[in-house]
């Protein structure tokens, strides 16, 4: 992977994958070529990012697995559906509306978003509530950089996130069986935590559509469903916002949903996980292995009632 180290750059300064691949093919032979067809798509565009000391040294899951085994119910409920169906997502142009109790409500386009902070590569473990896991070299910047930019009022206690829901681009969403648009939320101190990543890429390129293009959340110490994809709205609030899986089944999916091997899902154990690409199961770690960094956020909370 090529990682350049220019700290500030506009979205327009990145290298289209067509050019990158043309160069690389001579050096390394042909490799994965993503749909680069539509002129409006940024798919495959290379990104520059600095390596983060917050990365795990574990081996990343293959690009193939990370981009072909997905949960993105707007594009279908089977793991292979998003890779096949998300081609219709128009990830460019894109805007995120910043709303609620902030000094500066505003609409950010991608150019503005990419200028908020230098991009970092963060290799994180990702643990789905369904007991499979992956390790992903995400690219993004701390969510707290965006929060500081828009300056929430002192009475803000929660941040709500909303995904795009456009039935024209996401016709499979009708049959998803979950209320759409997909919504998620964090307590403000969770959102300010340095590990909470606003993610715009993976494996050195902009997010493939199926992984939540053009911008998603990554909250590595929580079950994967908290890492909401294709965000169009961020709202700062006093009250705890509703969240999709909790609306659907509050007995099985809580607001906090920190990874916890000691609290089983009502229908299956959370003690172990299947790492994509591996044959034997591995033990699941409390807070997905990020306890040293995040456990203090939950001091005094009953972690047995995590859901
Ligand atoms: N909008 C939206 N965001 C979503 C989902 C979804 O269905 N819709 N699925 C979640 C779940 S359950 C997981 S495990 C992760 C999967 O992210 P990945 O496909 O990049 O691995 O996305 C999360 N974000
Ligand atoms: Mo998940």
C-alpha cells in the first residue's frame, strides 16, 4: 500500500484509481479492479493517509472479504447483496447536514469534509453482533475534529446519525425488515473519544459503496451495527436518540452495545467470534480489546445489562 504523508489536501488532490492501477499493473500485475464506470463515482480513488499509532498490529482481513461480506440492509439482507447491489449508490456529490444544538449548523460537502482534519489510516478490529469479525485498515479522521468544528452547546449529551435512504438508489431497502432510514447514536463523550472515527476509506482508497461510501462511522469497541454507513445527517441533542436495531428489538440490541463476551445475545453466545479468513473461532475481547482506552467511559454503569 502506498501511503503518502501530505497532511492537508483537498478531495480533488487524490489520485484516481485508474491512473494508480495503470501504474501498478506494470509493477505488480493485474489486481482487483472496482467498478470505475460511472463518471460520478469516486470508487477506487486512492487516498493519502498517515499511519496512526492507534492501529492494531493484527493482520488485516483480506480486501476481498472486507468488501464482499457486508451488512448494509438498504441493499439487501444477504452478506453478498451489498457488493452486488450498492453500485446504484450515488456517493458523489454528497452532503452531510449538521443540525441541532450547535453554534454552527451547516451543510458540509465532501470537499469541506475532507478538509476538516488530516486523514489517518487506523487498523481496527470490527466485531459484528452476529459473532463474526474482521480487521480493517480504515482511513478517516477523529469524529471529535468535526464536533469541535461545529461547536455543540454545553447542554448537548448525545449525537444522532442518519444514513441516506433513497428507495430509487436502494430498492432492496423495502424488504430489509428494519425501519429506514438507518439511524444511530452515541453519547457525546463516546463521540469525542479519540478512537471514534469518521471514516472515508479503507485499504488506501475511498470507501467502496458496500462499505458505506462516502462517509461512515467506525466505533471499534461497539458491535458493528453502531458503525452507521453513508451518513447524511448528524444532529446534536440533549436526549438519547432512537437507534435502528433498538427500535426493532430493544430486548436484543441496546443503545450502548459495547462488545462484551460476558453478555450473550438472547439467541446466541457472544463469547467467541469467527474472524473472516480463519478456521478456528477466537475468544471475543471485552470492549473488543479497547478496554484500556474506553472502559472509563462506563464507570459505574452496569455492563451486564449492555444491550
Ligand atoms: N446504514 C447502515 N449502516 C450499517 C448497517 C446497515 O445495514 N445500514 N449495518 C451495520 C452492521 S450490522 C455492520 S457489522 C457494519 C458492517 O460494515 P462493513 O460492511 O463495512 O463490514 O455496518 C453497520 N452499518
Ligand atoms: Mo453487524
